[in-house]
């Protein structure tokens, strides 16, 4: 597998998790002081770690020179982690809404 093809394959698996990671970090930086709930903060940190792992796995697709075929497991792992991070985001927003409603 050529270097160009590896990086073309890895690009969406790096770009989308990085985009979600930047949005999560920026949004949590804005809302961090408004929501005084340890569960919300823990879920935010967990979501950032999941998205950071996705970026790392995407980078490993581009960097790994020993790839002979498509890295299906790595690609599926990134997709599953992105889906799980969206689920964690949904739960986090429910906690945020409940925390803001109780104040």
C-alpha cells in the first residue's frame, strides 16, 4: 500500500474525530464553570479521551508502513468510538439540562 493511499485513507479517520474533539474541548471550556456537576465533567473528560484515541488510531493508519491491505479493524474501531462518543454526548447533555434546571 502506497504512502499516499494510506494518508488518503486515514484523512477522514483523523479529520472527523479531530473536529469533534475541538468542538468538545471548546464547548466544555465555555460551559465548564456553568455546570457544577462532577458526572458532567467526568463524561466530558471521557469523551475527550475517546476522541483523542480515535485521532491516534487514525494517525496510526497513515503512519504504519507495514499495511498490506485495508486496516478494517482500525477503521471500524474509529467508527464505533465516534458512535459511542455521540452517545456519551447525549447522556452528558441530559445531565447538563438536569443540572441547569435544578439551579
